[in-house]
C-alpha cells in the first residue's frame, strides 16, 4: 500500500503519468525510467526564401520538394561541415545529398535553370517592360500579359500558346507533344489528362515560366529514366532550384583510360541513335553540345545531363506551327535570351545534325591519342569525315566495340557482359 501512496503522491499532478504509473505496477524505479527524456536540440539551418527563389513564386519552377529542404532531407555538401553554411547563391549548380529515411544518403545535383544574375536581369526586364518600374510583383506583372490571359482561358495546351517561346523543345511543336507535357507535368497531382482542368492559375504560370526560361526539367518529367530515356531522374523543384539524380560531367573523363573512353564513346553513339529512332517516333536533336551536356553515373552509365538545348520534331504528326508564326515575340520570348535572336527553322534540321556536333566538339577530346596507331588513325579519319557530315554511327561503333573491356568498372553492364554477345 505504501508503494501506491508513494507513487500517487509523487505523480498526482500529472494525469498522464498517473496512468503510466498504474500500468507499470507503480514501481518508483520503473516510473522514473518511463519519464520522457529531454529532447535533443539540433542546430537550425537558415535558408531564406531568396536563396531558394521562393520569394519569386509563382514566377518560379515549383514547390514539390521544398519540404525535403526544410526537413533537412536534402543537404548541400557544405552542410556536412561544422560551419553549416549555405553555399554562394551565385553558383549555377551544387552537389547535394538526399535521403528518404534519414539513414541512407545519395548524391543529387541541385541546379538553377539560369544563373542568378540572368534571373535577376530577367526579373528587372519584366518590371520595366510591363509595369515601367524597377521592382514589382512578378506574378502580377506576368498575369497581365496577353499570353497568360490566353493560358487562363485555355482548356488544352495548343501550339499557338507556346509560339515564340525560346526553348528548342517548342520550336517545332506538335499537339501530341504538348499533350504529353500537360499529362506528365510532375509539379501538380497526376491527373493523367491532356486537358488543363487540373492545373490552377498558379500551376499554369509556373509551367509557362519554366518553358520560357529552360525546358530541362520538363524533358526530365515527360521522358523519365524509368521508361528507358537517357535522362537523370527528376526529383522535384523548390522555387528556382531543381533537384535531380547526380552525374559527373563528361569533361571529367577526357583523360580516362582507353577502354573507359571507348565505352563512353559507344554509349554516346547509342544515345544519339535512340534520340533519332525510338518507339514514340520523336526525333531529338541538339542545338548545342559541350563537355557538360552529357554526364556519367557512378555505375558508368552515360546520360544526357543538360537537356536545355534539346529540340524535338514529331515524325508522327509533324510541326503544327509554320515557321512564319514563330516570329511572334513577347516578354516570355526573351526572359533569358536576346529578343532579337533568330529561331532555327524546323526544315533545316538534318538526320545527322547532332552527330556532326558531337564529332566536332566531344569525340576528339574523348578519343584523341588513346589507342595504338592503326586504330587511332581509323578513328581520326572517321572524326574528320563525320565533322563534315559524312560519317555514320555504325562505322565508328564497329571500330570501338573491340576496344572496350568487361570488368567491374562498368557496373551498368557487368557481369552481364560476360554472358552476352551484345557487349
């Protein structure tokens, strides 16, 4: 009885603890063990809406991954240091870490669609050209435009709504491609519909803004890696930052061993082949390539790291805009480019358009001086012809296939290569 009196007196002021004590048999030592411990106080991280670009929404990319940032489930590499400082906001891209369970972390790329300088200049252009002021509400200014008013009234994304936008993705638009954009736009709940009924006014502005600034995240969404497309996985956006799976740029491999260079060159040719011929009958072409256009995952698999310069021609439907119509220009046409820049004609794109650029700018840096004279001479001769538009994918692939090896460095195809003639 003394035990009960002791327990009741010591815990009577706390009804919840009283119930706990009764359930535990009212052993004072047990009750003490069950009392809640002092919570561990973690250091707090200070973002600021400006760093993420949330202060610019809804003239931004999206907010689908913001919770991950604020819950510290996405961390910049510098956060792993004792200083816990955010990196400079002037950078175009950052290396980060991402987790779903707070135990295992994986590398991600955190990128801006343009530099912060270009963003700031575009924001100023919106205010001065639309409202004649140096600062303004970007959303209010863009909402007043004729183009966005048409978007608000539209039930379906049609070619006339995107005409004049600078993205190569939209230079030769088909209705089938635009329907795919709406149906697979990942910054809104999936409705699986080609109609824009599930998009709010805010969603429409974000989609239009993204297409006007840089279509890279849209391409990652509508042609996902899980379906076999050569793009890194899109994980989400917060403000003006985009998060995707991490790759090392191809420039990091220009000094690689001969067998690695041969493997990457073969993958590069395979990507170009799949972009030209695929089940959906879309023809992808690059308007520009450089050492950062392609990237390599940790398993050795090569992907398109930067899709911002990719254009698409629909071989099934063809373009539904005449080239003359593309001359239409407004503020969305020049957020990140010169308003006077000429658009490439859809009819000017040839089958080997991308191959010629890759032969001129990438393959020589990857393959130069890597192999014995007879083989190196054949490679050099091909690249010279290819740069003039005279080379074929198959010709170089036949030279390179015997030069690659089958070992654990190429995890994306090992150990399958031991048992398959494909490799």
